């Protein structure tokens, strides 16, 4: 009779899940938040990066795309000094944000992300859905911040969960040029299915339903420079993805006195729903010295 060994990682996750549901008074997790550790594969330890095969169902992928299609606009990046959102050739995709709890399917995805990452939902930003057409890409960058404007709300981004919503015929990989491969990782016999961009480091090929989770900070909370990553140009087909950035502290916490927490524009609520609290924090949120115009809609009170 043969025996099957259980990995320490699997035992750890099962134990934590048991304790979480016991403390909440229920031993039955919602089906949408059940995580299967056997589907998680480590791709790197520097940075800590893992791929979950089949994290999203086809229905969840298609639903995210359907919500985003009519609201897409050119993606922006945060300026390293001011934190202001700006357009740049570094990032040429189009995207939009889907608010937390928008519907039952989105709420279920949020539950799964929280269960897998062991981080509370309140620490996460809204889900950003992105579309990359042929030739579009995101040059090497970090997900942690270099400015004081963005870090004031929730602190650094500690974890990124990148969910692939479609297959890509060629290109569109996520690559970590500074990553170190784990010592026992199996190296594919051929890299013929990867683009030249993806061969410059450890790469993850986009497959519909898969999700990539990686840490931007070390366990000591120091930024991990090995987490440098990029989205390779799409060569054939179209790439759809959804990103959840998770901070070290609550992203919903009131960081301003109630007297400054108000909306000064009638369009604030609509702009917040489109993700402008993150895309344009200087205008929407502002700072303690110069409050933004849409603090209430950005959930600062």
C-alpha cells in the first residue's frame, strides 16, 4: 500500500483556514472563497511569487471583462516625486476600476483574494481591469511607492494579485528580470512559447483563470527590489487582466479630520467609481496640507 505525503505548506493553510472559520463561528466557508493549496506553485522566492492555476472561473473572468468594456480609458502611472497620476509611454494599456462589493460575483472574488493572501479586504484597493492590445505593454516598475502622497493612505502596497482574464496567443507575459529561481523549480525544456521579452527573467504566461501573487516588500517591510516586473508587449491576440493591490494597512481608514472630509465636485461619486481615487490621488484625495476635492467619495470619512 502506497502513502501520499502532504506538504507543510498545505497543512499550514488548512490549519489557518480551520482556525479562521472556527473563530467566526462557522466551519463552512462560502464556496467562492475556498482555496485549494495544491493548485499553487512557487515560481520565485526572491521576490516571493506564486501562481494559482484556475483561481478564477470562466464566468468570473468574463464578468470582469463585461463590466469593464464600456468604461476603459488610457492607463496612467504615479509620478515618483509628487505621486500625481500621469500618462506615460511606460504604460500603454487601457483600464478602469471596479468598486468592492459591486455585485455578488465581485464580492466572491474579493473573498477569494483575501483568503489566499491572508490579508483583510479593507487593505485592498478596488480591482483594476486592464486591456492590452497588440504592441501595448507595461515597462519594468515596482508596485511599492516612492512618493509620500500615495503611501499616506494604507502605507506601501505589500501584495499584488494579478489575475489573467484571457489567453494570449503570443506575448503579454509578466516577467521578473531580477528574480531568483527557487532551487528545486523545474525548468521547462523549451522556451519557444515565450516572447523574447519574457526570456529576460522568470516569466508567467497569461492563461485565462490563473492568478499571480507576489510580495513587493520583504517580511521586514523593506521594499524588495527583486519585485521589479513588467508586462511584455502583446504580439498576437488581446490580453485582459485584473489587478488587486493590497496595502500594509487599511485602504479605507479615515486619514483626515472630518472637517476636511467632503466632496467639492458633483461628479466625485462617479469619478471614484471609475477609480480616480487611485488614478488621480492629488486631485481626489490631496494631502493634510492641501485636501483633495473628493475625500468623501474616496471613503476618507
